[in-house]
C-alpha cells in the first residue's frame, strides 16, 4: 500500500557562541551543552535592546495584493509571494515598500516553475533563483527566463541561499527518506554554481545513521520541514538532525567549528536547531519527534535562550517595545539574509485594531495610521545591531 506523506511546516534556525554574535567563538570559550529536557525559568527581554527593527509597509493596489510570505530580502528589494500556489512573485522596494512588479512564470514548460519552494535574490547579478525542488530556474528581475539546472546526484533542495557572486549554498533534504539507515552521501550541505548547479564544495557534517524529523504510523509518514542552514553576518550556521552538534561554517577558511551540543535521553526524542545569535543571546528551538495521525498535529516546538552574560538558559519572552502592551515576537520561525536575523509579517487588520486601541508607539503607530484592514502586511525586519 502506498504511504501517505504529510509535510509539516516547522522552520528551524541555528546557534553560535562568542563575543561577536555569529562569528567563531574564542578558543577559551566553553562549548555550550544544552539539556533539552530540563525545565528552565522564564526571562522577559525587550527586542529593541538587542536588535535593530525596520518596518516595511507593502504598497497595496489592484495589482499588488499579497499575503506577505517573504521569500528573500536584499539591500534594495524584497521578494514576497502568497501562501497559495498561485505562482505570483512580488518585487517590492525595500526602502519604501513600493510595489515594483509582479512576476508569474507558473506552468509546466521548460522556462516555467510548477510551484515555488523558495527563492533567492541575487542583486549583484540582477537575478532571481526560483527553487522548485527538482529544478532551479533563473530569471532576471523583470521575470525574463535566463537558464535552469537540476540538482546534482538526485538532490532535493529545501534551503537555498545566496552565498557569493558565483555560488549558492544549499541543503539536500533527500536524506530524510533514509531515516534509520546509514547515510548515502558524504555531505548534504553544499556550495553550488549559479550557472549550472555543479558542486563547488561539499560541507560534510560527521554522522553515520540518518535521524530525520520523520515519524511513521502505519502507512502514514509525517515529515517536519526543518531549517538546517542559516546565514548569520559573515558566517553560516549548520544543523544536521542526525547529529547532536550544531556547527558554524567560516567561508574564508572553509572551516567547520562545533558551537553547541545537545544533551537528552528518553522518549520522545527531542531535535534541536537554532535562532538568531546576538552579542548577548543565543536563541535555540527544540522539536519533539512525535506526531498524532488522528489529530493531524505533532512536532511540538519550544524555544530556549542562552544568556551569555548570566551563563544561564531560560525560556524567552521577547517583547516588541513598539506596542504599549506586551506583544511577543517569534525570533526562531524565519530566516533572514545575514544582516537581517529574522522577520515577521504583521497583518494589517491587527495593526489597525491596535492603533484604534492606542496600542502602538513610534514609527509603527505612524505606519498603522495609514492602513486599513484590507492593506497588505507590514514586514518587520529584525537586524543584528552594528
């Protein structure tokens, strides 16, 4: 009987220690060991104390109506799509939020994508890479087709990011289908050519047996989609669910350095990944490897925060100071571009309600005063302090 595959969207992030955020920890630093099943106290922190915040109100008109699913953030542009598979890609000006153009190349032809897994914005080359899992299609920023290529060796790319002028960096999630078996490739993180997808460099993380975010009950298989590759300033943070160690990758010397070790025992198994790493705080996300077929729910997540100054772990409560009340922020759900640690789409109806109730302050209050309930979302970028 054919197995049913359930994909559970559960984005994950990563971690690094040291006095310079995501950069390599000093040799004198102690590798952090996290007991993911221990009980930690809550600690409330204010977002603006350790992050710079930028708000982008996306222009709304008859052509530009979007749910605000951010795909890529550049210095000049931001790419947004809808959650439905309608093929629309919106290009907005990052500085002003003004809509520049809407692109749609959805289809079954050789120059088209059947669906969008993710997209990469390459402003240096004025190109956009649309990842359709089994194929990557390259367009200019007006939507004109330029070229395409298939992943090497049967790879299936979930995470794809801009690496440098000539290369992308990717994670091959085909390993998920080897759960419980020995790995079948030397590496699953790789730097690949922007021209033809050939592998420029593999980045092997040591492990033997595949431990995927994958639960099978009878003929039903549930798979959580996990963020295993995170840009963080001038380095990359790499997670492999088959390893208990989180690594930092330094491009300038092709060096892989361990940053964190997970400690746990018993059932259900807990997997670990990371969120932003700032001068003081490291945000960590855990996920229980369990799924209930009857309810269709599972892979519960929880956040932890390591405070380097106090040398202690907490359950974080992160508050956005631009609200008069205690509006919490999720730092570990989305991935930025190195400069931007993470982001969140703020729904217009919620902002209008908060504005009406005198629940906003500063720039966010001014932006909300110009919105109505049918406006496009406001994109909140949370950036590493310079």
